[in-house]
C-alpha cells in the first residue's frame, strides 16, 4: 500500500503552524508535500508568506492554480468556459437593505478541486478522471483548530471515498487558533505577521479585516474593483437576478462603507464563514 500524507496549505495561521511543526519534527509521520491552491486574489502579504515558506527548506510546497477568480468573474465564465463558480456575495433589492447571500461555490472549484487533482495526477500519477488505485491511499492533513471542531466534523462526514482519509492534528493536540498564534510567536521564527488567508474581496471578511485590507492600496483597489464588477451588466453571476450584489454585508459599494468593527457582529460573521466553508481551506 502506497500512502501519501499531504497538507492542504491555506497559508494562514493554522496551516502555517502545522507546516512548521512538521518541519521541526514535532508531528510524525511527516508530510510528503504541502499544496497551496492559488486563487490569484489573496492579499499580497499571503503571497510573500508563501514565498518565505518555500525558501526555508521544509517539506515540498507545491503551488497550483486553476486560474484567477476575479479574471473569471470579469469574463463571466470560469477557466474552462463554463458558468462562473459564485462567491457568497450579499444580495439586496434596494441598496443598503440586505436580503440574502449567493451560494458559495468558489472554494470547491478553485481550492479543493485543485488540491485533489494535484494529489491524484502529480503525486500518484493517476490518469485524468481516474480515482486512486486499490493499493494507493492519501491522508489529507487540514489545519482546522479546536475552536472550529464542528467544521472538522462536517469535513470528516463528507469524506467517504475509499483510500482518502482526513486528519486534523491541531484538534488532536487541543490547539486553538490563539494557541497557534502563540506557538508561531514563540517557536515559528516567522519574520513577519501571518495573516488569515482569503480573497481580498471575500464577503466573509469582518470589518476589522476590511480595515486591514484597506491599509494596502493594491489589495484595496482590487477589492473595490471586484465589488463594482458584481453589479456590472453582463456578469453571469448576476443574470436573472432582481437583486444587486455586494461584497460587504451592509450592501453598499465597498468604497463607500464606513467600517465599524463590532466584536459580537464579527464573531457571528466568522461563525457563518466557518459553517459555510466545509472544504476546510479558506481562512486557515
């Protein structure tokens, strides 16, 4: 039986903590590779962090991509010419009066499918469309921490394929996100802040995160541009919809929002993000 252990690297706090713990031999058996599924729209700080991880001599770090979400959105189709995989934008018939959210499809298409295809084709050599052979198995390591245990339960419940196992070492070690932050500060030797991984225009951002994105002019300009595109004519995501789409929960154009970080509201929004992201790759 050939078993390969792979870390789904989101390049946020938790998955970075795991990568460095494996590198330092604190978790065994070690991983054979880490895979970063690049959606093309992460903050610049995340890309700098990935380059740093690649430079420190740890387990092989594979960066793979299906294309840039925002480019596909601008064209109104995905990288294969099919319908665009929707982001969870907020909807409103009247600006400022939120009525709902669009179904989230982006993580599955641009992250989880990229990681799984890389495992099957590159690490096992499977032909396109073929599953693992009976003598092949994979342990997919995911950086979900103890404070998101319910998220891990949902992922485990959905992982029913033969030869495909999911593993949550942080939960096994009773480590929360705060524990990961503390471990990185004390043991990680990371020369910069490790930020939460997510597209710059992700509708699940809290106001605190929007403020942080606004501090980087390039990230902010890109987020504002994508938000405006959602309300442009001809974008396939908003066809046959009476409502307009927004990336901020206030349902106002992003560049007109006055951000007001509120702990209770932000915790609720984070819980919503964790509930929706059953793939386990965004935010970690």
